[in-house]
C-alpha cells in the first residue's frame, strides 16, 4: 500500500510542479498575463507540500527519485499540451529515469 501511495504522490507532485512551471511559461513566454503566472506560483508551492507527504522520511531520496518522475512527466506533459513528439532517445531516457526511480524508492532495504 505504501508503494501505491508513493507512486500516486509522485504523480500528484509532477502535475503540480510541471503544471506550475507550464503556467508560468504560458504567462511569461506566451504573454497570457499575471493570472497564469500567479496560478503557476501557487501550483509550484503545492508541489513542495505534496513532496512532504511521501511515506519515506529521507528528503534526498524523495527528491532524487522525483527527478526521474519529473523527466518522464515533462515529456508526457509536452505531448499532451504542447504537441511535442518525443523521439526514441527521449523515450529511452525517460524509461531509464523511471527505472532509477524504482531502484531508489522501491528496492528492498534492511531497516
């Protein structure tokens, strides 16, 4: 159950962080204005909170593993919202990152 909770929290964190960064990007680079930027800043703050809900108590481990989720999530976000089409190297890199997440977070460890 902790593994499922952890994975769902990683997805929620990715949505908040990537979504927040995308909203800021839209506000600044696409000239959509301060409301978009403000919403992005709020989402980025929410990301910081969501990361604290992970069952593992080690900040470094959580953030290191989240880095892999961020890589894969960013590519997926670009596909869904910006028409980005990853090539085989993007996909391979993202899969390697997710494999790293699995090793860092879910490998059996002695207490």
